C-alpha cells in the first residue's frame, strides 16, 4: 500500500502543536514502539509521546513544527522538522527563560500497512537546545590526562 508520508507527518506535528494527545491513537499503532527516552520520565512507547506532547506544550505554548523535508520508501519515512517557540515553562527541569528556541528534529518511522506509526527513532539538536536555554558546559575539561590502559 502506498503511503502519503507528508500528510501523515503534517497530521502528527499538528497533533503536537495543538497538544491533542487524545488524537494520538488515530496515527500511532496500538503496539507502537518508541526507541527514544525523555529525560525525567520512565514512560515508554505511546505514553512517552504523550509526555513529550504535554511537556513541549507546557514549556513552549507557541511551539511550531515546520516540516522541512519528508522522504519515504515502502513502510519507512524520515522527516526533518524545525521546532521553534518561546521557553515559557519548565523544560527538562530547566525553569522558564523566555528564550527563543529554534532547533532541528529528525524523526525516522516505520509504518504499519494501514499507515499508522508503528516504530520511531529520533534525534534533535540537543547541544543547540541547551545553549538556547542558557545551559552552559563546564568551563574546564582536562584533555591531558593519559588514557587508562587495562591489563589482565
């Protein structure tokens, strides 16, 4: 069965923007598997998606997911999506900063024969997100320490 990859992506990201967690079961399979983790939760699979939607909506009520590219073949698709918004609520334990967020997400999915999302692997520009939230890395990193050699 041919899939309309862009239409599915538009539906998913519209659900995310609107915070419409009650609509997730219309596009995600009942036995959906998510291969990602969300800091601060032990949620898995569709519960993980629900928590992502709720967290992103409460931390960035003005969040926009702009699809930049969708590529699909058979039962797999990949999306490059720009996430923008204003950090107005706690995100990953970081209190609101009022900072603008602008990062890329990459979502790879496997679809069921009927076009529902069955499985997901994703990544985002985490370093860029943390920098935009004002989280800085340690100031000193000692790269001069020799590597430890294990002997048996």
